[in-house]
């Protein structure tokens, strides 16, 4: 073998050894990718909507998109602690989960009920803490009749309206039987949609999910038996599940936080600006 041949052979051997070292390094613990953890803490809504603490579906959607656009992120874990939210906001979060290009695992800590469970049902897997509250598949519309209180206080509250039903649900009068039927039909429609969507997302029959609905809450253990979740366990276990789905043996984690502080407060203030509507019925519709 001439001198040039020896040099080429030496380079091939060196490259082979380098590749072998890199492979062994990967097997010995070098991270193959990252699992992004996204907190979903609070009611899912675009504004307060009668809840004490909320998280915007747009914020979570943006974080999911951020995780999808990062080549180092291979899977996503939604850290859910939420009592539910408004129908539209919950559906928007659910659609964002469905559209994720990377696996999404939802971990339910203390609570993942109503709209929060609807959103989680779109995940590739659901992990719930054994003592978590899960389910509450149902819809509620809060209305208040303060007409008697106003009368006793000498307050004469009324509205000048155009449209027979424009003040439907106003707190200065009781709704009529016709209005009750109208609102009940809307709630029933949303309830049926909730059941059918969960059935589709969880690959269950509609009749089976309907039997688990009625607003009932289950512990994480009970939810597992009822096939509403896939596993019980803590946050670390949920991250492990996500990593396995993504094919990761060694991985890092990163937490992507939604905006908070002054930005969230200012956003909430701005969201209240706009044209007034009728009797505040839809803003109290919750799932």
C-alpha cells in the first residue's frame, strides 16, 4: 500500500472510531431531544368569564406552535390544573392540540374537568394523578333573578330594547317559559356535542360516554378504569410517556410559560373594551 493509500485508510479508521464514540456517547446519556412542558393552570377562557383565574387558549396555542417550530423539541406535555372554561375557548385549545405536529400528552394534576377534559381528550395520551379530579362532562348556564331584591331596595331597573328576546337572562326579571326552552335547547346541543367529541377523541362509543357524563367527577383511578385516561401517575411519568411516544431514550425538558404579570393584566383590561350585548347569557355558559 502506497503512502496515499495508508493516509486514506487511516482517515477511514479515524472516522469510524469517531462515529462509534459518538454512538456510545448517545447511548450513555447524551440527550436525543427535548420534551416541552406547557402549564395550563386556571380556567380556559378569553377573559375572566366569571372565573377567578384564567388562561387564554391563544397563549397555549402560541406555545404549542413554538414547540412545534423548535427542531430540538420532540414531544409536548400539557401540565393541566383547570376546572374547565367556556365552550369556545376550550374547543380552540382542543383544536390546537389536534393540529400539533408533535406528540402531545396531557397530565392532569389536581383537576382536569369539563372544558379542560374536553381539550385533554384530543391528546395522544392522558396521564392523571391518582387523586386528580377528572371528567365532569356537562354544560351549565348561570342566570340570576334579582328582581325581588331590586324591588325591596327600591331600585327600578329596566331596559329599552328592540327585539323581543334582547334582554333574555337579564337579572331584573325571571325568564319566560319560552325563553327557558330556548336556552335549554342550546345547552342540550352543547352537551351532546361535548359527549360526541369526547367519544371521537377517546375512541369510545357515544352511548358509553353518555353513561359517564351527567357532570359526574371521577378520581384519576376511577377515570382510568372508565377509560377516560390512559395512565395514572405524576408529572415525571407523563414526561416519560411523551418521550417514549417520540422515541426518546435520553432527553432534556424545557418549560414554556404563558405570559403573565402586567402583560396578562393589560390584556384582560383591553378585552373588556367593545360593544355591549344583551343580557350576559353567553358569557356565563361554561363547560
